[in-house]
């Protein structure tokens, strides 16, 4: 029986998608092989390197997340937005930065965007190597781990405030780090600056008045956005006080976006942050809602486990509250937990609380239809940090990792994500 025109068009479109997905899977396997072919360590449990899924698949949102990746693979105009929240492991943005780079490499012809950033230099702290920061003016910082700070905080968990009549901020993307092997450079055509709401007595202006851009200022919504006519790799703005009152200007972060298909990997971390630290960030839901992530990865818990007053039941209750907060802000986002890394307290005492924390993550995943990447077990379990240190992958404090170690963690997570993407999609269709 002859095919009608609509049926034939559908079959052609379907064939294109199948071919595109096959190509993406081949790229994913090559990407995984590239990291597997690097130095391997006999103390790492490569056999455990996978993402485990729990709960009702219909409620987990991972089907939607994988479908978003399918859209990018098929060449559709779609961004896959991922948000990674953690502590000091993530503030340095080496682990998360490696994931970002690997995702860019996976589809090198796509653009994606840099996403949400915070200029940590304003508060004299360490930040991501994927952009440089220059500024003028006096700025004071606040962070969610300091009980004495009363300034409302958002997703970044930190803020910077100035009362100067004129202050400036310049962000320069370092594309040789952020997009090392891709065929296109990371650029942005939109820059959304999150700041304090209401009458904040400062105007935000582009430092270069000749740049053609449309500015939208919504002080009651807490942001100002610039839309540029051409792709940018640099943002330079001025904060100009409009009257002589004692008003302050507070910045909570900047979202650098474009309309190109690909991946957007937002990463936020605060040195020393616990779960309760993020619960105290009252503007966090608004910022998460604005980013609309498809996947939220949670790597908070190491500092909770290191506390002398650690209580597993309290830890689970607080995490449960955080997840509910995130679910309300991003109901369509899949949730992925990463178990905490093995570590020592003050370099001397093995932190055995990590075992209890690991169990809590699996309990939460079952309750919230989420997934777990068991980094604790993959790295080797209890006392494995000593092996990582001996191999030059962890630092002397027996808590943090060297850049090589963090990049290895990023590679391991990327490989697990690729395997999950491949297995879950075909498990759902076969």
C-alpha cells in the first residue's frame, strides 16, 4: 500500500533522529574511552562507576532529562541545563568544570552557554578558573556559613555589597579553559545580574556606552538584564549611585546565557557549606526558578559529616527540606546525589560519619525518586583518601583534591552519566 505524504515525512524525520542518536552514542563511547585510556588506579572501583536510579521512573524526571539530551543529539534547538550545588569541592569549579568541558566536547559543534557565576574575587575568595574578574570600589562579602551575616542570600550562597558612589565589575570568559577542545567559543548574548530588590540607589550601566544592547531593569524582581546584538566574551558594567542616601547595592550572581543549542552547566559551591547553610538562603528558590534546570546535582554533605555534632536523622531531615525547596522551584528537574568523599578530620582522625551519610543519600533517593552516584564507594571507601593522596590526587589535608584529582572525579562522573544516558534510554524503549 503506498505511503501518504505525512507518513513518509514522519519516517524520514524518525530516521534522521535515529542516525543522530547513534552518532551521539558513538561520541559518548569515544568520550568515555578517552578518559578510560588515561592513567588508571588500582584503588579506584571502576566497576562501581555507574548512576543508580530509585523510586518510580515516572516521577524521577530522568526520562525528560534524557529526552532533552536526545533533542540536542538530533540537532534541535534545545539547551540541557544542569545545576551542581556543593561545598568547597564545587566552589573551585575544577570537578564541575571538567564535567562542563566534557559535555562541550561531546557535542563540539554546539554552543551551549557558561551559565550562572559568582565573582568570588569581590569577596576575596577562590573561584572558577573559567573566567577572570576585575573590579573597582570597596566590596564586603557575606556567606551562608556565617551566622553573623544577616543579608539575604541566594543560590550562590554568598553575596558582595558596595556603598560606593561608583564601582565597576568586569567578567572575562577564559575560553581556552572553559571550552578547550570544542569547535566554537563560549559566548553570551544575555547577561542577567541578580541583585537586591527594591530601591537600591544604584544604576547599572555598561562601561562601554557604544555597545548595542537592550537593558531590562526589574528591581522588584531582583535582576537587571542586558541583551546584546552580538556574541560577547566580556561583560563590563558600572554601578552608579543615583542619590546621596546611604543605600547599598548587593550582587548575588550573574547568569551568562545565549540561545545556542548545547549544554549549560551551572555550578555553585561555598567553602564550609552544610545543608542548613543553603536552607538559610531565602532567595535560592527564586534564582533556581530563573535558571530552570533539567538536572540538579547535590554534592552537599561533607561538612555536615565532619561536624562533631553530626546527627544522621537531623541531616536527613534538613536534606529532605532542601529537596522540597528545590522541587518547588524546579518541579521538572531530575535529582542526582553524589555521596561524600572519604576524608579525615584535622588530618588525624578517619571520618567514619561518611558511611552514615552515604546511607542517608540512598534513603533520600528512594523517597524522592532520585538517583545516586556513589563517589564514596567508587573512590575506594574508607581510608581511600590515603591512596589518592599517595598518588598525587588528594592534598595533605586529606579532605580536598589536587586539580588532577578533581578532574579525574569529573571524568568518572561524566563516564557514569554517559552510561546512564545510554542504558536508561534503551531500557525504556526495548
